[in-house]
C-alpha cells in the first residue's frame, strides 16, 4: 500500500510495511515475532547476512520484524527516512547522544528538560567530558548568544517539561546547521499530530513512546527518527552494542496505540484547553502554563510550529508548595502518578517527583517553581475531570 500521499490520520492506521511482514497469513493485526534468533537456510546465507550483503534477520538485538514495523511507522509519522526503537525513552536519548557526541564536545540544551535527561547530561559531563549549557532558546538571537565554540549538538524539548515554554525549532536548526552541528528534538509532549520537527529543520526526533504514542500506560519504550545514515549509525553502534533494545511484544503494543494516536491527541488537547481556561479563571490559581491559551507569552511561535496546545497543563496554586501537595492528596478521580499521555488523568508535583534530582537552584533557573503542579489531562469526560479538581480546591480552602 502506498501511504506517502495520504493524511497522517490514515497513515497511522495503515503504517508502511516494506516487507509485507505485518500481513502474514492475512492477519489484520501484525504478528508478534517473539523470537531471539533466526534460522539460516545455509552457512553461506548466515555469513552473507552478518556481512550485510544479503537482507534478512539474524538476531533480535539487531533487528526484529515486529520491531521493524514500529520503526517504519514512527519514521512515516514523523516524515523521516528511518526510525529506531529502544527499551525506553531514556535508552533512545542516551543512545542518540552517545552516538553523535565525543569527549570535548559541547551540547546546547533547552532551559528545562526531564529529570532523567538532566541526570544523563550530568553523567556525560562527569564521565566523558561532554559538557552542556542550558539556555532559553526561544528565538534565533538567543540561540546565537548561547552558542559555544565546541557546540556540536543542540538538544531541546518543546514544549518544555513542565513549564510548557516553547523552543524555536527552526531557529535552532538554522544556527546549528550554519556551524555543522545537529539538532535533536524530543517531541514527546506534542507528538507528530501537533508538531513536525523534521519539517522545521531538526535532524533527529525522539519520543518516549511510553506516553502518547503507546497511550495506554502499559508499555515502556523509546523511539527515534531521522535520516537513513544517522539511524543506521545508531543501530549498528549504540543500539546494538549498548543493547538498549525493546521487545517484540512492547513494539506491538505501541504499534497498536499509534493507530488511535490522532484521535486521542485531539481529545486530550480539547479537554486540556478547557481545563487550562477554567484554571486560569480560578481564584486559587496564581498562574497557568498552557500553549493554547490566548495570552500565552509565545503565541506567535505557538502558531508557527504547533497545531494545538496538547494534553499537558501546569499551574501554580495559591499557597505554594504546601497547598499544591494538599491539593494532590485530595484528588479522587485524577491519579497521583508520574508519566503522561495515557487514558487516565495523571497529576504530579515536579519539584518532588519527576524533577527532584535537579538541584533546587537549577530548577528555579529552569522556571520550575516548587508550587508547580503538572496535569496530564486524560480521556475521561472533561466535566468529571473538572469536578474532581474543583472539589479538591474546595477541600483545602
């Protein structure tokens, strides 16, 4: 099936299948090739496959048919030449960074990243001499001002977790490419439904597919997409040798989830927009962070590079950290849990949870205040979500 000219919604339901493996025996759902190794017809064939002169499968750490179907699906969704699947979002991030950087290189990083990414960057600096600088990369002048002599890669989240600040992807790409550097974008929050980093100039897109792409809170998996050349390098070195692979079953779960991605993301976005609007009007809320709000400070950039605000909302509750913790403890429908992008509405306190490993002074520089509460708005009826938030507000007054 030629999916190239069809809409994203259609391509997500009908992802590419270059080898016809997803329709084995006419199955509508792709098979789960739950095998560690593959049999050769002859010793000569085995040697040829190891040498790369004959196509085919050798060992599931290197490639697996079910996993390959997922890799083709994410590449198609992001408009990339190729994709890679990993055992987690952090496996994807670490493999990409280790492959593309070497000792002495410098990484320019968006102001504010996931706590696990922060810890990885600190480890790369301490163990391997790969240093980094956090900067507010909201326009081209800011990117140029933050650029260093040894900068070889720009790594950004946008929207930034959990402040929802936007990074100017096109500006980062222009400056990076002028200097022969690469741009890597974590597109987990927006997904390819709402944001197209490669079309804006990024070289690699990364996802924690645990979140929206999987969508059901039942799998841990990471994805990357980019050019054939870059993805081949990462597969044959960092992915194969560090072994941060995913399983065929987990790949199948994400393949299943991606079929409904567009529908789910639009529902998440619609509900989050309503929740953010109501929070902004609530007397117990000091500030709301959501790109889709009319008075969002980066409204112009939002309109340029996003097609909706997404399902994540952060806010500062009146009374600070203590009030935020009490608010969370009074919730009844919404779940107190980290992660995001699944059917349940999940509420967390970044300063003590996802970003607890970041020193307090660094969190403040990133704009993460101790009283900030983050909501991953789920697929429940929006009135039920709001009723739970409202009763919790009332219980702490």
